């Protein structure tokens, strides 16, 4: 049941996002588009409540409950930036706004950008680990029933660690701009 709800929330996220952007830019109904976009956090609250009700109803914690917590963590950390990124591109394509800036490709600017993305991953992992810990305490933290939830915590920590190493590599070995390009500017 929980996996189906995670999939439903993900599909509904993209449907609401596309509908909100279409209504906002194709029909020009900015308030209605904004209302559709603001409906997206409600999906996460529904998933959180359904997972809590499932555990409260006596379901044994499983990988599905862990997946729901990880999905919620990553939605909290990356949801807003995803909506903002797509909104900028929709405004450019559908409303004639200027093209959104691309992330930097070289040097310290790229390392700084990768560091900020890693901080989002760190936030996602922290939120997911906190939700998983609350669920583990709820079902009995020391019991073997919480083992699937604890294994997801380790997955979150490994993902944050690997992403941290990748982000650090941009700082330690920055990519140099191609020869002949101006030093303070990115080529387009």
C-alpha cells in the first residue's frame, strides 16, 4: 500500500506541476496556477499521514515505510528548487521571459554550486533519517522490527557521504575553462 502511495504522490507531483505551469503561462491564470503549485506540499502531508496510520494500524515496518521517509526527505530538500527551475524554463518557453541562467561549469563557481547541491542532499538525508528515527521509536527502537528503518538510515548516510565526496572533488580538482575563453565568463 505504501509503495503505491509513494508512486501516486510522485505522479501527482508532476501532474500538479505541469498543470500549474500550463494554467499559469498558457492560460495566464497566475493565481490558479499558484494554487495548483501550492497543492504539492499537501501530497507529502498525505503520504506522511498514511504512513503513520499504516504503522499505527499494526503494520510491521518494512522497506516501503523507509522508502516513504526517504521520498519525503528528498521532496523537502529538492522540491522547491525543482519547481523553481521548471518555472523558470516554462516562463522562458511559454511567456517569453529571459532564459534562466545555467549553473557554472568551471572553477570555484562550479565548486560552490556543487557544495550547495550537496547541502540539499544533506538536508534530505537529515529529514529522512529523522523521520525514520521517529518511526523506529514509534514501533520500538530496540526491537528487530525497526531493522528495515535503520537500514534506510544507513542508505541515506551513504548517499550523503558519496555526494559529499563528489562535491569535494570539484573543489580539489576544479575543471578549467576551455582554452581561449574569457577568464571571468562562462561560454554559452
